[in-house]
C-alpha cells in the first residue's frame, strides 16, 4: 500500500473487551476476532473500514508458533487480502490484564 497523502489514524491498544468491558473468552481466536470487531467499530466511527489500514501490530501473550495459523485465519477474515497492510506479530510475556491473550495496534490513512 503506497500512501501519498491523507490523515493518519492511530488505532492504539485494541483489546478483546465486550460492551460490558469484560474479556470475551479464554480462546485466542475468539479474543482476536473481538479485537478486530472493536477495531472495525473505531474505523467506522472515523468513516472508513479495514481497507484504510496500512499497518497492524499484533501482540500475543505467551506466543507459541503453533498459534500462527489461528492468528492468520482470523486476521485474514478482516483485512483486505488483495492489498494487505504491513504486519508485525510480537510475543509478549503479559498484557495489561492477565486474562487477555491478544492486543492489536494499527495505523490507517483517511482521505485528505
């Protein structure tokens, strides 16, 4: 994705909380799906969607390489596979709440 102009939208610290502020599940796929659902709501509030996302950083607590297919499968349901954003996957020892398995940051560009 080549960005030549526009406004930068930072989607910082999206976590797997439901509408009540609770972690949705103890399952990685369910948590990641909820994170992307929450990100979609933020993008829609800004008047855009995942096609505007230029970069994703996924933080996974106690990452194990066997989780990669699950992470990719969930991510690929949400992003534009024809023009995917740059991605980074970072394993971390812990996140802000012990029941959280995943957190995602992103950068998107909105039209000028």
